[in-house]
C-alpha cells in the first residue's frame, strides 16, 4: 500500500502544533537492541528520526488501533504500543526516567483520532447542556432583549438513535490506588465510536452547520474511559483537593478565573 | 520512510460510514479517472481497486483543501499545490456534498480546533474546565493557545 509520504512530511513541517517531542529509546524488532531516536508526536502520528536537526525522517507510526502499556518486563521505564490483531506488531520503547515515561504515556494515551472524536462528542453534549441551562435561566428573567441570541441557538439533534446515553456519565470512576508500579496498569485500547446521527460541530465563528457522520469504529466509551480514569484518578483527586482549598480564597475575589485557559 | 503498513491496512478494513465507489483521478498530468472504492477512516482516505482487500493507497487528510469542482465532483489538493488536485466523481450532488463535509470534519486539526472552542465555551458558561474530570487539562494538544504555536521544520531536502 502506498502511503503518500510527502503529505505526512508536509503536515509535520506545517505550523500546526507539535503535541510532544523528545528522545526515546526504540527497540529494534526481533533484537534486544535499543536505538535512541528523536520522536515527534503530532495528532495521531508519531514520527521519528535520529536527531532533532535531521532532515531525514526514519519513519512514522500511525497511532490508531493500538493500546499504550507499561511493559516493566522490558525495563523500569519501558512501555509499548500494542497493535491488536493477527500479524500486527508491538513497538517497544524505553524512556530514560520516570518523568519522561509518564509524560509520554499521557501524551500517547490521548493521541488517537478515535479518542479525540469521543472526547469531542462528549464536550459537545456538555456545551449543549450548558447553553440549555443558560437559556432556561434567562427565560426566568423578565423579557430583556440583549442576552437571548437566536443566532446561537443550536439545531436540535434529529433522528431517533440514542446518541448520548443519558444517565451515564463519563466522569472519573472511583479512585483506585493503582500505582504505576503494578505490572498490567496502563492499558487503553483505541476507543471505538458509538453511532452518531447529525452530530453538530460548531466552527469557531458562526452557527452550527449540520454535521456528517463520524467514521464508525466499534466502541464502548465507558469501558475505555473508566480505565483511563482509573489511571488519572490519582491526579484528579489531587487537583480537586487543591481546587477546594484554593476555592475558599477565591470566594473573596469577583470574576476571577480559577482556570487559566491562556 | 518506514511506516506501520500492516497496521494501517488493518485500519483500512475497519467499518466506515463513508465508503463508496467513486471515479478517482490523480493529480499528475495524464492521470485518468478510474473507478475506486474510496473509504474514509479516521483522518485517512483509503482507496481500493474494487473487490480488492488491500488498499492501493492512503491519503492523510490534514493540511489539504477540499473543494467542489462541479455539481458532482470534488477535489482535494495537498502540499499547498493548488493545481495538483485529486479529483473524485460522485453519483449525485448530494453525495458530493456529503463527502466534502465528512472529509473536512475528519481532519484532526479541525477536530482539535472545535474541542478547544467547546472547552473555552463550557468554561465561560459554567466556570468549569470540562477536561479536568479526565485529567487532561494540561495536555499540550488541548491548550487554548495551541493554534498560535509556530513550529516550522525544514524538510525540503527529503
């Protein structure tokens, strides 16, 4: 199969953001040797070359259909990308230290197109809910013209298929005390999408156009997200505790953003 | 450049909502229209000879321009080479429009921008960062200022 490499290289060199880059050791297939390579993660593509300044790209790994796993049997800071299926391979890596390992694991776990797609679907739902609440809040006021803008009104989701399963939330599951030291920890299969009809995506400006279908790859969001959240549960718990502590201080201030989105 | 071919071929066999036989023409002078099974999976456009298991090729749908050429034909241009277009002939205007829509929205960069939009808006409306519950609020790929990052690499000698 021909992969039009120039298109990939062009994408790599264009001004869209690089999601992560750095040195990792990559294990040569079928041998015990590791080579140090410079990796660049952009979208769902993991490029690698010998050195950052190199013009010659050694290769690329398309990150769809793989799970990201720590593989301690290979070493203290080792991890692998496991492609599931007959004849498909496993890419093995080693980071130099714990921080590098954790940072790459996190970045790779959220790299796939499928992941982004399901995340986007969820955020879309949250956005619609937030707008609904804002609208119902406004309707309780006396008819003031300014705030209720028809142009921002979302087209209702058509079709009968249950796109968003109410009552199931994608929030963090119970926090498990699963330290990174355990052997079969971070597994995430590339999530499959549930069927969507007339999904809406709002462009940066303007009203929401009718949306086409997302490509269908089988998916159970709860299964995959709960695994993901088990892993992140620790961090979230910490973050929430900090937030609760800082909230008291914040209550004095008016309109201060708790989260700086830049 | 090496790539995970088997895995990509396996990806091309995943079920897709957008797969159809279209007339496809390459960008080079002298390329003619050929009937191909065109299939959209994630941000790749795979194209097969009809009834063949393995795709002939895969086109990454990033940094490309999709345009309507006439009522039933659309084109995709890559590498900022506006003249070098892949042409796709559809059976109807409706089908053509749907393909254009789907291809644009399949782009990872397009999705990223929308995610950032939703994130910002939800925060504005609710005061909460929706990515916090997933523990990914500090991931580079979801940062609000992301679109302004400039990363240029000279790969002209490749």
